[in-house]
C-alpha cells in the first residue's frame, strides 16, 4: 500500500463447516462480522488493522462453502452429468473463490488455515 498498490488478504479455512458462525468460540475463536454481514474467521479483523481495505464476505471461505457450491451446481446440472471430483471441480471452485476475493486489487495475499499435514488442506 505504501507503494500505491491496492492490497487485500484472503483467508481460506479447510474445515467442512460452511462458516464459523455456529462453531464454538472456545474451539475456533471469536467470529469477525464484516461490513456486509458475513460471519468470518477472526483473522479478518486482524487484517483490517494492518491494511486500509475493509474485509468482506469474499475475503474468507471454507472447504464447506466450496463443497456446498459444487454440490448445488451438480444438482442444477451445471456439470452435464459428469462425475464430480476433487480435481477438477473442487480445485476449480477454489480458484474462482480466490479470483472473486481478489477482484479490483493489485495484490492479494492468501492465507491457508489449518495445520501442516491436515488432509483437509490438500485441495488448496
């Protein structure tokens, strides 16, 4: 930002929950609510302290959201009867979510949550 670039941060959470809104704050931490009303990972609140960009729903997504979107597309027939698989369907959807979160900026820093070695992180 100090060089005139528009910056955003995106947090990818590998858990299967659709969002952290119903997760125990003792297990996951508090929820950060964005200006557009999304219940997101607390890290987005920390991000806002370091950059001028306001976080929004597109700055945080979970494996659960990705799978939900892919399954909705499959039910609508978007895949034209093809077998839905992690590669390419889930990985393509992850890329689409990242692109949406990075729209209109010069730099997008992407954090993948979880722990090294977690099987849930593999598609990311």
